C-alpha cells in the first residue's frame, strides 16, 4: 500500500492521500522532553517534517508550551495511523522518538 504524505498551506496541514488530516492550532499533551514541564501542553504552530514508519504517520511540529511559554520543534511524534479503513488520528498524550521514520520528508513524499 502506498501512502502519499504532504505538508500543505505553508506547513499548516499534514495531508494523507490528498486529504487534510492533521492541522495546526491543536493543543497536544507531549510527554517527552520538549521543555522543562513534566507534561508539555504544546500549541502546534507549523509542521517541519512529515514521515511514515510502517503504517504510523509521524511529524515534527513547531510550537510553544502554554504552561511555560518555551517554543521549539519536537522530535518525531505520531499523528495518526493508516489502516485498511483509512487514516485514524492519534489522540491522548504523545511521546516522541529520536530516530527518523523509515520515510521522512519536507513538503511531499
């Protein structure tokens, strides 16, 4: 199965198979070190890279923590999963991976 990933609208959206699926403006609980907070509440402002590792869609997001105000770019975070039924977004606390996904890109892959 081939999955087309792209960043659209000046990196405001992650597009999966030509459908806008994950947008900016969301607040994500991030458990991995993003700032000095035990749990960062990250306001996603833009996506830097998008990639796929098997069926898992991952992205590096730029944003800021609403608790402490620190801003920066995350490591790879899961944003969803491609299943036989289509794309399913990830909910709940997100954990990061230091390694790149099997296929990572900026813009389109």
